C-alpha cells in the first residue's frame, strides 16, 4: 500500500529565509507526486506535481521540489519565504492511471517577522 | 471559469441521521473525487468518479456512498451518522481521470455530528 510521511508537523521560518519541507513516500513503482497548500478555511491548492522526466519541478509561488528515487523523497523548497506562505502543506502520491491521492499528515508552516 | 462549488458549506446533524453533500465541478471537468479531512486521520480518499462511473473507492464503510450525474455534478451520502463522521469533506475535479490532470479542490463542507 502506498503511504506518505511528512516528518515535521510544524516548522517556523523567518521571513526571507529559505524553506525545505520534507516528504518521503512508499510505493511499489514511481508514483505521481504532488504538493498542495491549504490556508485556513480554504480547500487545497496545487503547488506542483511530478509524473516523469526532469526530477526538479518548478511550481507556483516560487516553489520547487526535487524527486529523489534513491531516497523515496520529494522535498519542497523555496529560497525566500514570505509571510503569505504561512499555511499547511501536504505532500501526496497517486497511482498512475487514477486520480486517487494519498496524503501525508501535513506540515504547518509558521513565518516569523 | 467558476471554481469547484460545494454545498452546503456547513452542516450540523445528530447521530443516526443521514446527510447528502453536493459538489459541482468546474465546467468541462468530468472527473470528481471526494476526500474526508479530520485532525486525527488527515486527508483520506473516499471516491473517484468519471463519466458517472465510480472508478475507485477508499476504505470507508458502506454507510458512505456517492454518485455522479450526467452533468458531472456529484453527491455523496452518509447514512446513520456517527460522531466520528464529523469532518471537512472536500471535493476535487479534473478534466480527465488518470491523475495527470490538475485536480482543483473546492472549499469543502464542514459536517458536525452531535
């Protein structure tokens, strides 16, 4: 069965500092990989996705993620965090051919002034 | 284009009742998926529909059911509500099934079971 682990429940970053959110997955083959963001009271917004090809993926809002097959990881990065980035971030995997997503528990990002 | 619409946004029910939640996908989208979000279990997949057919179902009891209509609108029903069914129910739509299309999520329906 597929699973996703986001080891950090909360992360606090100073505004302007760099950010890395960790995601490890378990899946028999190469899954589809996603990062979503959820602001309070909102639904989920897709930041970026990986299906195949270049392992460094660019997304919206200046985010990027790198797929590392050997480490079963898909970490999310941003070089300079803005206060508006404070939200909960979810990593997800999906089996090719289906829209079904398995989500991690999420990482809450707090941005300090 | 209008986004994914979910109605109602908030709902309060008592144990034993049943509830129906509605999801209107983005115009032109034929795939609809449902998820349950709770503080303890996180986001869990419920169903996936495409062109009125259920393509996949998550590990939920039979009290949870859904359907999709010819206009791609979808409903999910929960019968004999339990306290543990209190959750945010999210609907997502995409143009096609298969996972490569971006899924757009609605704001959710917050269900409280008393």
